């Protein structure tokens, strides 16, 4: 797989073009399972792993623009100069966080464990030198107790001081680090939305990666997003997306000409030639006819600037045979990105071809169908596997938080937060006030 989310033949493979193939495969997995062509709600993908968080955005096509920040389950936690820090250093897989029993540093995973968002009884016993032991919550607690003392010593004031602050509780300190990590994960999402003229709250958040389910609800709240999608295979979605991906081939051609009415026919002709080359290459690989979809685009910039934008054509019925309005698309894209427009334009041509197929009912269509047929119902009490003490923002500890096993829930069953939903590869935190409905492929969480 390449970084563009498409598959390439082994003899045409290049490491240069595949450096982001992992998160790209995850984006493909969500693009082909969550995008709804009818509803057209833009989707933000949040891939939270051990070392980093990758984010991307789609609104009909997944020309991948992946932003990465050093925050994940393995991000090291420390208190320095009065600040709570999460990352950028990572504990890695070896030694890993403190709870891995290999004398590792405190990490986000330790914080989630102590807050009840990871449950040792449901985790495989693969830790310690023997790789046969459970997560060590006692080691995490002992390490955090030192940090809690350090925090209170730093913020404490002399007795009788009018500015004296209350002592931080153990849970408040631990959760403080999680809040810092959550805010760090929000940063690249805002860069892909608000910084480019898109309203973040008008998106859907699709979470994947091993640690995504532990943070998705709180990140969505910070961003003003109400709907969260978590795929059944979200923790292994990059592998799942790789299996779903289509064959892709890309051709680019340089250009240095103005986009004018006189030059447009020549540009369209060059795009036609590039499209023919793409189709011929894919035909050699066994794909042709309706199985091939080609996207045409131009790399455009205003004259006198060095900022070029990749622009897809818009349909222009008045344009006759050359019914592709790149100028309109460019002006809209540029204004969304920078908030203003300039006059005088120079254009560079870039053509891309991608194949795709349809994978049936989308998650949004499925939810509409379930609502219309009154098929959404509360999860039966006997579906609850256990109860656990979990810490939540603002309300503190909920000692009897229900725990559900994902594979025991049925399509249409609804879980009310606070709750924990677990399967073999992921833990999903459903915050108080949220409602999670299970579909065929997704757990759909709606925040109040």
C-alpha cells in the first residue's frame, strides 16, 4: 500500500511513497465503511496508537492529508516547572509503561489504568520478563503517588496564605495528565478544520487505533462534535483497511501556464491524455471499464505566491464539452484555507487516478433504518458482564460503572453512559450522558 491509500504492484512499490501506509490503510478502512454519499457529513479520523496520534479528514474523497502529533498510550508523563506534560517522549513497547512490569516510565496507559479505563481482568497476561503476568496497577499507583506529592508540594502555599489552594487528590492529578494528552490530540484536528475554514463541530469523529476508544468521547467533547464512530475492528483497522483498499495509480505532469478561457482547452486536453494513461496502466493490471474511477485535478496558485492547492474539478453545465470548472473550485478552496482571495492565477497540472468499489449500506443509513423500524432498544441487564470503578471528568468516581462485552451485544442494542465496552483488542469509554448503539460494523456514540 502507498501513502495515498491505494494498492500498488510489488514491482512498482517504493518506500518513498509508502511511509504513511499504516495510517493511510486505517483511513481507507473508515472511508469505505463510514462515508455516506447521501448525507455527506465530513468525517475526521483519529488514529491513536502507542507513540503518536494521526488525524485526517474526508469529505467525499480521501486525498490523504495526515497530521501527526506525539501523543498516544505510551506517551511519557512528567511534572516539570509546574506543568503537566504528556510526551513527546514515548515509553515504546519495551520497556513500555510502568504497568508493563519492565521498569518503564509513567505513561498515558498507566493513567487510564488507574482511572479505571483499562481493566486488568480483561487484558491478556503477557507482561513482565516472563511475558505471563497481568498489568501491574500497584506499580502504576506507587509511581503516581510520587508525582501527586510533587504536584501538591509545588502548588502548596504557606499556612494562612490568602492564595493557598486546595490539595489535589490522587485522581485529579492522574486525570490532569489525561486532559493534557486529550488536548494535544485535538491540536492536529483543529489544524485540519478550523485553520482551513471548516467548522469542527459539523464533523463526525471516527476513532481507531489501540488507544482511540479510551479518549474518543472526551476529545469529541473538546471539539464540539456530537457523533463518534468506532469500528468493530478499530484497533486493527489499518490491517482491515489494507484488505479493503483498491488498486491505485497516479500520474503527474508539470505545467506553467495561466488558467484562462484560451488556455483551458489545452489543460483539459492534457488531463484527457493523463486519464488515458491511467486507464491503460490499470487495464494492464486487470482493471477496466466501470471498475475504474479517475479523479482529475490541477495544482493551482495565485500569481506571485508560492502556495499551491490541489483542486478537484466541479461540474459546470454551462461549460459545454469542457464542463469542468477548476476556477470556481480553486477560489472556494483558497478562501476556505486563507479567508481571502487574490487576483492573477498561475496553474500547475496534476492528474490522479484511483479505483474504488461500493461496500453496501453505510453506518448512517443503517442507523436511520434501525430508528425507523424501532429496532434500537436498551441493552438487556443480563448483557452486563461486571461493574467497575471508573473516574469521569466533573463527576468523579462512578463505582458501579457497567462493563459490557462487545461481542455479546446485538445489533440495535443501546448502552447508556457511563459504561465501558470491551472486546479482545480494544476498550471503549462511554462517558456519562452519552448513548452508544451497536450496528453491524460500528459502535455509534451520540453525546448529549
